[in-house]
C-alpha cells in the first residue's frame, strides 16, 4: 500500500508560505532570524494573530492557524469526500501551552491570586490536536504524541496504522511547538545552548539554538505526489539526555526505515540530519550515517535555518524535505566550514549544489533514546 503526503501547511523562521521558505532555505538564509539563543518566527507570524474566539491566546495557536490556512481547501475537500468520523488528527508536540501557563503561574504566585484551572488545562498534551479538531471538524481518532524531539516523526507511523487498519481514510498529521522560556532554561541548565549561531558538524560547535514552528500534512493512500516510503523507529534508552555515542539506536532506526521502504542505502539521495550542533549529537549522528551510508549521500542539518523546534522538529525537517522534492532544489548545510575531527566523515551539501534528489531520509533523535527515521520520495 502506498501513502501520499498530499499537501503541506508550513510555518517556521524561514517564512509563512512555501515561496518564502523555499527562497530562504535554498540560499541558506539565516542572518535576520537569529536572536540570542533562539531562531524565532515572530516577524514571520506575529504574536497574537490567531482569531480572538479562542479560549486562551496561545502562541501555539498562532502557528497552527498559519499552517492550517495554507491547506484549508484540501481540508474542505476531504470533508466533502469522506465521513468526518473517518478523518483523523495526530500531532507531535512538547511544549503545548507551557510558556503561557508559566507566566500565569508566576504572576499568580507573585500577587497571591488564584491559579486558574483552565490555564493549567492548556498544559495538557492533547491541546494542539484538540484545537485542530474543533477548528476543522475532523471527528476521527485525535491525539498528540510526545516523545520529545522525535514526536512529530513518530506521528507518521501512528497515522499510517490508522489508515492501514481501517480506522481512517485520511489523517492530518504533523507537529507544532512554540518557543518558551521553560525549554530555553532547561537546555541552558544542560549547558546545551549555543551563545552564537548553531554550528552543526563544526569543530567549533557548542550547542543548539531553539526555534518554533508548525508543519501539517495530509496523509492518504495514493501513488501520485510526494510519498511516505518508509519509517523506522528504535528506543535505545541509553541515557536520559545523552545519545548513545556508538550510534546504535540511530543506526537501527535508519536501517529499519530502509527495510520498511524496501530500499538500499545507495537509494537515498539526501539525509536531513537531526544535526543539533551539540558535541554529543553530531559525533553520534555522523558516525551512524557513515556506518549505514558511507560518505556518498548528501547531508545537511536544517536547524541553523529554523532553530531546534523540539516536538515539531521532525515535521519541520519533513516540511523542508517535502518542498525540496517537490520544487527540485537542495538545502545547503550551513556552518563555518571547519569540519570537526571528532565527527565521522559524511558529505555535507554545499551552497549551489546540484543533483537530482528523488529520496530523502529525515532523522529525529530524542532524549531518552527515542529515535525515528522517515523516508520520503517522488
């Protein structure tokens, strides 16, 4: 059975429409978007722009609405063609309403006022998927997956299973996360934040930049368009926050993805790396890629362009890869050019690189050893 990623609603620091994102990604354009430790999208999707008929004004809703509007025609067509009870929603997320709830709690404690239960409810992980359900009227299975930074790649396997097992005819699937100080402070406590622009695979790398965004796809059975060819998952449980330095979990997820897609390593044209810019991740991932693919496949980390969007990272990576496949361009790997001695040799895409790209593998590796690798292709 074949599955098509029919359309994409996409917003990140690169833009809030396909044309802007393609232009900025293809040029490796990053200078206007970096501020401190964060690659933000406030100029792309202004804060507080979502409709006022919401229960609470969450930044997450701004991002969701900016993505939904791009695929609103497809959503309406699905409701015309299928029973709404057979249209599902699965979203990957980590932060939900944490930023807004944190501010409310701090204010309430400072002023000795009541902490409102409805604000705390916005912390629930089901919030983004439930918001989308109420907004677009899909009435099928609806839930959120939260496995840290692999969340919005893992959702695609869940969505495929809903269709395979006859529960849904189509699923709106993807990820969203908004920037919040809670996450920023957490990574700072781990000494994982870069004080400058993130520099993956460089000997000078020193950590991540955080970001925000949303990428929403429509997954259906079909053979025409950009296809989801296969997905692999693994759980190595090596450490709460550090990746297994041998790359065993990452290797397992990539090989599982290849097997699911019935492809060989030589069939992959491009790898959109997890590529966070931390010492541990880049050494592990380059070793894993070199072990499975050698030095032949083009690779890039897109996190210097978007920031690390945590629960949305997998879907944002897929969104960029979907655009690359559809519009025939290559996203370059943005770094200072000083390749790290502690990273295994891989082939990083350069500015102006030209090659026919028919298949892309996207990696997402999370705290706790949750690893996912998804392959998409023309």
